[in-house]
C-alpha cells in the first residue's frame, strides 16, 4: 500500500487540509475543534505540530505540541481526559498500523529526538507503541492512572442504585438534609461565579461550558449548603454518552461527602432524563469513583526516543532502567 505523510505547524492549515472530515466524530475528544480548544490554552512558547498520514480514503492524525526544538508532547489538557490518534475514513487495524508507522517515520525524519504521549487508553498505547517501534523509535511505557467507566446495560438509575454497596448509600446520605442540588443545562454568570469559588479561574473550563451551553450538551451540577456552593461537576452529554470533565469539592465539606451526593444526583439525571448508557467518570481516586464504576480503564504514558538523535540516548537509557526497576518490584 502507498502511504503519504505531511505535517502542519498551524491549525488553520490543518483545518483546510482536513476538509471537514474531523468535525463530526461521535467522540468529542476526536474532533478538530477539541484540539483547537486545548491549543488555545497552550503555554507560551509552544508550537503546534500536526502530523497526517494518508492512504486512499483513510487518514491518521497526531496532534502534538512542540515544547522544545527537538521535543514534543501529545496535545492534551488536564480537562481533556486522554490523548489518542484520530482516524478518518474508517481504516481497519492493519491500515491504522500502516498509517501510524508512516507518521512515526516522518516525525523521526523531521528531527524530533523525544516525544511523550499521555494519557492513553491501553489499546491506543499498544497501537502507537508498535507503530513507533516499526518506525524506528525506542519506546518506553509506564502507567498513568485509571479512568473509571459506568455502563448501564439498559438499567435505570434506580436499579443501579439499589445494587450499589451499602457504604456508598451511607456516604450519599451523610449530609443529605443540609444539601440543595441544582442541575442546569445553561451557563449563567451566577453559576460560573460559583464554579470559580471551587475551581478558581479556568479559561478552558469556562469556554467548554459556554460552547456546551450553545450545543445544548451541558450538564452543570452544584451542591449548596445554604447559599454556599460546596461541590460542583461539569458534564457534557451527546447521544447515549456522557463525559465528566471536572469536579470540585470544598475541603470543609468533604466529611459530609458532598461530592458523592452530587454524583448520585448527576448520574440519576443523566441516566433517567438524558438516557445516557455510557458514562465516562474520568480519572480520580478509587475511594471516590470505584463504587460507581462498572469498569476501570488503565491509562498509559509512552515516552518515545529517536535513536538517531544523540540527545535522546541518555533519557532513553534512564527510561529503560526505570522500567526495569518497576518491573522487578512488581515481580
């Protein structure tokens, strides 16, 4: 098969080249608009590096940020959930591998010495690791946390709740008499002021909430004690999929389990009202999310080193040594 590749150093050029093919993926994190949103909050001095590989009607895209002349990272954000390659044209697995291998070779020839991609779902990590190894890179991997998932399997929230462990019922009811819960699909100045009391200034989160309001995909939940907000969560829901992008709790209300109380209210709304069947709870502590989840998705970080670049030899050796130490401890 014949695979061609190219890269772009500006989002406008990538947008013109994509011709709308990256605008309607069912996964909101795989759309060009999502990466543009992340890039708007990139630290000063970084530059976009967008790689595309093509074969026939299929394409693979890697959205990266150059942090130094010879170093780049996957374009991600603490609120972005995870990083992944983006495909267009529905390539099968062998074609995905061929496209990513071509992108890896082009990035090596581009002169990059080091590339970090995280957080990746394990399937994406395996795909990228194989492609970059075949593309001439040295690959090191390590764990990057856990993403929690709730799948309803056609159950109502009440059925899910009835099957939840007693300890979760106790946490949710701990401060129930003091709490007032509000769920909104419209961002207002008053609501955002209350979110900022818990989140602090966050332009990425604000822009996400504003756009989700226009798209009618926003679900913003707040818990108050009296007039004071003590917990908040920001979700988006599209079709049968809901994604939690952020949650915050006032430390002074943790003993009342305000976060669990709000999660119960949000899941009830998303499942019973919105009809969500797959709910991405995001990352967090097992103690906070484990009792809600039906699945746990390991996340991976890939550190990629170009052996042609002398500046990568030391970091590559250090990464390999650290990986061996971790594996010995596990053994």
